[in-house]
C-alpha cells in the first residue's frame, strides 16, 4: 500500500529482520523497530504514532499512551493484550485490537510436544546417547497419555484444539472449565465441561489456555495446588502470570507436582529470578515458542495488516477487542 497524504503514521515494534520486507511491502512509510523498546524509548521514538503495532514484550503503559497524543489504534500481534494498559487506552478513546487466531493448532501441537518430551524422557534419552555415548533405556520408563485424565482451563480456539488432539489422537479422558461453556464445541471435540474444583481433583494433567486477567492471575496457587491429585502434571502455554511461581516451586519440591512444562514464565525477562525453576530436572521450559511456526507467523502479519487497513479505510475495525 502506497502512502497517501492522509495515511496515518504507523509504527511496528519487535519486527524480526526476516519479516521487515513483508511490513515494508504493505506499508512503505511505516517506522519499523526490530527490538523490544523500553517505555522511555517508545515515548521518544513513537511520539508521532497514530497506529502502533507491538508484539508482547514492548509494554504500552499509561505513560506511553499519555505521551503519544496522536495515537488512535493499538494492534498487538498476539492473542493476549495484558502488555497494554487498557484503562488508559479506554480513557483516551484508543481502539485496541489483537490477532485472536493465528495458529491455535500450532500452540496445541506444542502442548503435546512438551508432554511427550517430558513424560517419555525424550530430552534425557537424547542426552544419554549424544553426551554419555550410552545406548540403553534403564531409568527412562515413560508415562503414556492414553487413558489419562486431561483437565483444560479455557476452551477458546487453542483449548478446543488441545481437546480434539487429546481425545481423538491420544484417547485421553478430557474435561474442561470455562466461565462461558459452549456445549457445541464440547460435542464436536469430545470433552465435557465441569467446575474448577473437579478439574483440580480429577486431572492427571492440567493444561492452561486462559487469558491473563484479574480473575485468572495466580489461578494456579498454593490453594489450588493443594486440591490437585498427587503427582499432577501442569502445562502452561498461555501467560506466565496465571501461575504463582513460588507456589509452583513448592509443589515441585513436595512432589505434589510431578512435572511442569512451561512455554511462558511469570517474569520472562529475568531468567535469574527463575533460576530455581530452571534447575528442576522435571521441568521443561521453552522460550515462548509455542506460537512460533512457519504458517502462524504469516497469519499474524496478515491479520494485523487487515486491521490496520480497515482503520485506514474507515471501515468496521477488524479484530477489535470487545468488552473492555
């Protein structure tokens, strides 16, 4: 899209080098930053922005919002938007948009990649062969998924894909909690809804697929962990803040939690702060890569571009976050 006299000033943050050409082809005049910008740098570099398109690590704080007088649209290239000060944006009448579905199947696949890597000792087995030059299986007896109870928290597009793979692919018993249950989704994907208490009590494995809200912050905490089965497995590919890290560590130490498989952390930028978690042999941590696959990245940008174009063309805004 060529720049016209009335085109808004658009700023893209956290654009990887290989994606810069894609952005420039669509918006030649856009300002592009290929790194995470701290608050003061966003204020300094994006002062003229009318549209800002961050990923999840550049925080759009109240100070940022109040310092960008022309800002009208924030389109985050993610499902979650907890890195944006929604209250401040609403006060200024700024439109908030996200990318609600760019790779739900990709994230669901990662859930099972984590489960199989940990429960079937794939990483440990590979290290044994590669580093120790030993080819034997003693001590690597795994845990099968078939017949296990899987509890899903949140049945949006990711959660329902997890349910489908678990029930139809691995023959697991699947039940879920969601404050807004959809019986049609449950029927199509072979699971049943229940309450949180039942999820805690009956699940062999609990996987989290809810947004980070005030109501879900530290949903996994000392109290909820105490209500879970002994030896429960916890998987988190949603947001780090859904789990109270200190409670998780205590659960691992007491062996109440047998494994934790995490693609997100409560304080992702401070690996030193998470060192206790990293040191557990029964914990696998990946650096927020559940979404990061070939087809999902293209979808993220195409959806973000469509939203920006709907704004420029003064049409109905695509992917506007409702109910804020």
